C-alpha cells in the first residue's frame, strides 16, 4: 500500500481517466449517440481547466508550438470547410475528432512529463502498452495477407478469423496500416529495455519485452514491405548511431543509396512485386497511378486541400483511375506526405514537415543530455521517425486515422523532456 501511494498522483491520474473516458465516443463516433462526441470534447476541455488549477499551466510550451497551432487552429478548420458536406460527415468530422483527442493526449504527456524523469518513464511504459493494445485489436480485426512465404507461417499464431469489426473497417483492418502504426512504437523497445535493465527494473523490463514480442509478431504477420523497409532502417540507426564510426557509416549508407536510386530498374521490380501481390491489395503499379492523381489533386487544391479524408472518394470523380476499379476504396494516397497535402493543403504539409524537423532536432539535443533515460528515448524516437518516414513514402497511416494517435504520443515523449535545466519535481515510476 505504501509503495502504491508513493507513485500515485491525483492530478495526473484524474486527467488521464477523463482523457480515456472521452476516447470511445471520439474514436468511434458512429457507435454512440450524436451528442456523445460533443460531450467528450467538453470533457477534454475540462482536463485543461483541471491542469491549470492543479499545475498552473494550460499548455507546456514546446519548440513545435507554432506549426502545431497553425495545423490545428488554422488548417484543420479549413480542411473541414473544404470537404463536400456529405463526405464531411462521413470522413472529415470523425477524423477531426481523432486529431483533437490526440492533441489532448499530446498536451497531457508533455505537461506532466516536464514534472520529472519518473513521469517520462511512466509515459514511455504507457506508450509500449498503447502499442500492444493496437496490436491486440489488430490481431482480432485485421486482414493479414500472404505475401512473403517465410512470414506467412506466423499467421498461424494469430486468430484465423476476423473476430472484431470496427466502424470504418467492418471488412477488416488493413494490415499495412497495422504495421505502419507499430513502426512508431517498436523502435523504442530496445532503448527502453536497455534503460530499464540499467536501472534493474526487471519486472517492467519483462512486461516491455512481452509487449515487444507480441507487437513484433503482429508486425511481421502484416507482411507490409514498406514497413519492413522502414524497420530495417530504424534498426540500422539504433545500432550504428551511438558510435561516432557508426554515424559515419549511416551517412555513407545514405549517400550511397541516394546515388544508386536513379539506376534501380523500378519498372522490372514493380512487375515482379505485382506478381506476388495479395489478392485485393493495391499493387506498386497501382500506387504509382494513385500518386500521379494525388499530385493533380494537390495542384488543384494547393492552399486548402480537398477536405480531410475525402481523397478516397473524390479521386474517382475528378481523377479517374485506370488500373483500379471505381468501386474500390483506396483509403488514402498511399504516401503519408501526399495525403497530408491533400488533407490540409501545402500549408499543412509545410507545418507537418516543420514539426518533423523540429522533432529530429529535439532528439539530437536529447542525445547529448546527461540523463541516460532521455538519451535512450531520443535514440528510439529518432529511429521511429526514420522508419515511419520511409514507410510513409509508399503507404500511410493518415492524419486522423485511429492508430495515428501513436505519432502524437511519440512526439509528446520527445518534447516532454525539458529543453534545459532540471525537472520541476520528481515523479512516480511505474
């Protein structure tokens, strides 16, 4: 009992409870009465009042405040306004709910993470549990294709039938989305395990290891080629970046890849990949056509975007696809950066790129921090950002997608570390 009271924090856990209480109606609005999302947004507003009363702050300042506020306060309303009314109700508003809930999560983690290293470790532990929860939901509700024979055997360890149908994914959660979401979490696992091992917190390390193995199983069963490419790059960074020689090797590898790219026979590779593509999925050739139409859409809706999440329908009306049936729901532009420009216009894409660049700068800053926990977190976050960026070149966990809250959680972990100086007060440890 004494140990429990030592790390119990009323301010944090009441705010966290209200945040979780608001989650169902905002993440699954179609499953609740029409008034429920508005009531949940009201609950989120109360958490800010509670934080101000208890901690004296509405918002903990971060280096990404300017692009973040521009994205949420300017471009998100524009993205809702730009969407056709029927598609606004179907796609844009539900995705906006997810983004607003993610912003509240970001604010909570940053504000309380600034209170001490114990809080940051608690949130990092929670990040792994959140990733495991996404993996568990995916294992029950995803459609796992058979693309890579060596990995197809792992599917026998997961439920053979779809046991869970979520709103918007009644026919099954897309396996590529599952793998892309877990890319935000898995690269942090080695860094977190190393930190827990150094502190001899064996129980927490065992739980993180179990969560990592489960997430790894679901990740591999998804057989997403772009996510596997991103994970390979993330692991390479994890093992090479800590040493000076390794950083030079990473630089050399990056330059070499950039030099070789123009000479790769992409057309032949696309043909080979198309032969092994799973039934019902979009081939690499299909992705090329979607990217082409996405560029047309960005040209036509440069400043406002065409509406949050509406490209999946508008593309068939304004920019018909020849290799994909008009009745097929492509989901998104299969490129995270193109999809962001379609959703929020070029100003929104610029804001996102600014957030990512500032996040990389923050990770590099924390890598030189004296606290080992912050250094390990920075290394894992840097690897996750690299892996997800590479994945985003060929696929997307789009802004407003339900598992995309992991992206904002990852950013919050990075910016929860104080920019300079000591923490205000020490905090509980899980």
